[in-house]
C-alpha cells in the first residue's frame, strides 16, 4: 500500500484529502505545517508527499528542498505541489506534479500516480 503524507495548514482541505486518498486505498498521514512534516519524516517513510505551497511556517517547495538533504535520506519520494496560485518563479525541478486548487479527485489522483497534469 502506497504511503502518502498530506501537508496543508487548512484543516478542512487536509482532512478531505485524507478521506479521499484512504477511500481509494492509500495509507495516509497528515501534518499541518512544514515543521511538523519534517519531524514526521525523520521517523517515517513515505512514497508521496502532497503539500500545499503557502503555509505560515514555509512553503511546500522549501519542504521538498529540505527532504532532499542527506539528513532525511528520502530519495524517490514523489512530490506533489498544491496551490491556488502557481508562481512562475518556482523551479519545476522542486516538484514532480502540480495540482491547482480547487481540484477534482481525478486531478489529485493523476498527480499522485504520475499521470498528466
């Protein structure tokens, strides 16, 4: 079973994403901040991270950059960035897929599975 970490400071969106992903068979955990996600990832392995871009303590791309450091040794994690406004200056190499809010279930699942965005 694929392990997914959802990171979003908005509780309603985080919980809805968890429910959707569990309903289609993913093993899902969630965190409400960049800091809590980093703490979680020190102790747990995941195959996919679905992260909101803009959170009070940092961005999804900062989270992705940090987990690429040797301290976390988390190679091969699929990184899905979720946001209402994608800025042009965010380098595409910081994430594998982008999902624009509001998104459909199909949008989210395609991004996680590596399909077209």
